[in-house]
């Protein structure tokens, strides 16, 4: 496989998507997508079901080849690079279904994910203390919230450069979501990860984000600072409906 191309056009950016078309069997689900995430930044990718959010994350993570356009990670073009190679370069995806092994314990998940026995597990458990009491339990016996915490922890123990999280709140009560989402903020602030996440709880997502993009029918309809979007609820609602932002 050829070495990734290098670009000098994106200094100060961890992730840059330029004119990205992505989908399945050469049929685009997302079109002309331009998006960026800076180092240590938390960015929300929001929008209604079927907008193309999951397709975007999976394409960045190497599960699908882009139809056209570019994906750059720290200036390197990575579009089409297989997922296992991107994982070695620091890209971690927490998928919608969590993808845990029901018969493995929490400790076994963390140790499988960690590349070296360098104390990262202890560091992670300081960030996610609720996992400590579950270390010997099998993932299949955990509550939904504990499973999601393990899925996030498994990604964080690798010290990712880019953390991609798809629907962290799926199937969870709002009170649990309020406890879990701030972990993404801490991943950026304390571990230096760049975070791009998909979330249906819009208000909570904007509370922990620096910026947000609204994706509707495969195209970006609105983007901006999270604090500004929180104050423009009518514009946000119009973007979800695919209406032209004024």
C-alpha cells in the first residue's frame, strides 16, 4: 500500500474533510462535505436520522472508501486507508452498537485495547472511576450506561489523536447521558484528543462542544460555534428540517 500523501495546506488542524462524497456502492449519502476539527477540539455532528452522520464517521475511520474528495489527518491524506492502519495512527471509533465482546470482562477489554502496559489503564480509571468496580464483570452483564462507558474507555486507553463517537446516548436515559457526554470534553481537555461525535441530544451536545455542524440530507446546512447555535434555536430547528438558513 502506498504511503499517505502529505499536504502543507492544513496547519493547526487534526482533521479536514474537503469536498467529501461518501456512501455505498458508489451512491453518495453525503455530498460536498467540508468539515474540520482542530487539535483538542470537541465538534458535534448533528442532524436528523438518515442525514449521513454515521456514514461520515465510518468513512473517516476507514470502514468505507470515499467516493471522491479528501480526508486529511494532521496534513496526511488518509481517505481509503484501512481501518486497522488508521487505528495504529491514533484514530479511534466508538460505533453506535458499542461492539463489545459479551464474554470478556471490562479488564480484558481494556488490556486488549492498550498497546503497552504503561499505566494507561490506571489513568483511565481515574477518569472513569465507575469502571473500576466493574473490572471483573463480563461486558454482557453490564448495564447500558456501563457498556457505553466501557466502549469509550476502550477507545481512550489507546490515547487517540482523533476520537470518533457515534450516538453515545443510544438507548440510555437522559440522566445517564448527562453523566457520559462530559467524558468527551475531558478527553479533549485532559488527553489532548480531537473529538468528533454524533449525538441526538442536541442541547447536551452543544453544552460540551466547541463547534457544531448540522447535516441534513447529506449536506451541511449550518455550522458555527456551539455557544452561538445554542442561542439561535429557530435557525437550528430550520436546519434540521433542511430549510435554507437565513
